[in-house]
């Protein structure tokens, strides 16, 4: 089998949180597509296109298409002959693929067995990062931290991370890890886009400062709303028109006043995108990527062409001047409010805040 040689093709790399692991600014994820609406050779075509254009990080989860996403992603990587050390593969545990009292969650039992099952579906000896897909409030945090450290000690993963955890829970995991001399989570996979900012930009702010936490962003395009494709209605072949993917409620929300206001903002933002000679989608992706706490932005794609289109966001990054960013803020009008200083004068903006 021939081996595909990796060429970054100018892709910027960032450290994943405080770790030494370098990840591409844009990565590829399997949510809603790979193993679900896209199977077989088209999966291989999408992954090959991503890899050949600098993307060498691939994200999936045990719950994506009930495990089929892991199967399809692993098969495609294997059949393409991609050299395993050239790529970063991440998966996530929580929901499991079967029913049962211990078939989901973050008990030591499910973390260990779930990891083994994910690796079997991927047909890999290890993943680079394993995420806790949600926090399990019914399991002691010490058990969770110890279990993920066991997975790392066994060589089944190099790092662990969280997804959609509250800042308080991530803080608790760090305290437990510090007390026991164990490895703490290095990253948080969070929902971050122009319309969803409070948690990633405000709630997590102390975590960025105290632990160097990095984010692996999903839904940077707000389920397609920030592409502009819904400005004049919902196309019949779009994700929001497909009841099977669980996004039909979002489609209904767009008809409400709040949804209509979002679409109005997208129309205004599109004018800025036009001035920058780019698309609304590329502008939205570049906006999230520009955040220094973003380690990688996870792209979704159902066709190879979508990967190429989304990667045009790299060309937009240098165009996001302070003036452009300020114009975007005026349109969005949703920047999280800073914590109160109770009248104390502001610090020098050029110094460490």
C-alpha cells in the first residue's frame, strides 16, 4: 500500500492548550456527516482532500452515528495509507453505543471499556486525545480523572480533554489532578461562533489564564446560519430541512423574532464579507480562528468541495484588522460583558491585564 506524504501546505499550527501537541488551525470532524449521511468512498474522498490541503487532525466520537463515524474514519485513514504519526486523531466518550446501566457516562468502567471499543472501531492502537463528551455529575470527579489517567498510562491516548463542561467542573478536575499528581484536561471542545460567545469568551476566561486551556471549536458556522444560506428561507436540501439530524427545532427558531434578528445580522455581515472579497462562511470561520484561545476550528463536510471552500478562511485571517473586527462587533452587539471593576481605573492595554 502506498503511503500519502503529509505536506502542511501553509497550514498554521497551534499548541493544543498547554500541551506540546501541535494541531492545525482547521481540522475535520465527523459529526452529522462521516458515518451518518456520508459513508463509503465519499468519506475517503473527504479525508483525502483535507489531508492533501494541510488538515492532519480528525475528530470523531463514539456517539457519532452510533459508532459508525469511528468505523468509517478509521477505514478511510487506513485505506488511504496515511502514516499514523503524521496525524492527530481524537474521539469522545460519554453516550456509548448500546443501552445499559454502565454503557454510557464517565464511570471508570465506561471510560476504560469505551476507550477500548473506540479503538477497535477505529482499528488503531491509540488516539492522540480522548475527550469526555459531557461531564457526568453522577460520578466522583476523582474517579473520572483517575480513569482518564489510566487510559493515558496504558498508551491508549496521549492526552485527555473535555467537551461542553462548565468552567467549574473543569476547575474541579484540575484541582483533583494537582492534588493527586495526575494529568489534567488540556482542552475543551466547545460551541463557539458569532452568536454563541458567553461560555467560550467569558466563563472560560480564568481557565485560559490559569491553565493555558485551549479550545477545539465546533459549530463555528452555527449549523449553517452563518453561511448566509438561510437568509431567504430554508433550502429543501439543507441540514435544517432534514428532521433526521435533530436540527429541525433550530429551523423553527429562525422563524421567531430572535431568529429573524440573527438573519438580519448575517445579511449585514455579508456586506463586510463582500468588501473583503470572501464568503460569509469564510468570514465566520476566520473570526473564530483569530481568537488566541482557539487551538483548532473543527470543520464539517459532506463533500470534498466544502473542505476546500472552508479553508479559504485562511486567506481572510490577515484581513481581519482591528477596524474590521470593530465593525463586526457593532453588528453583532453581543460581546460578553466584562466582570465589574467597581470604578477602578483601567490598566494599561499594552501590559499584562
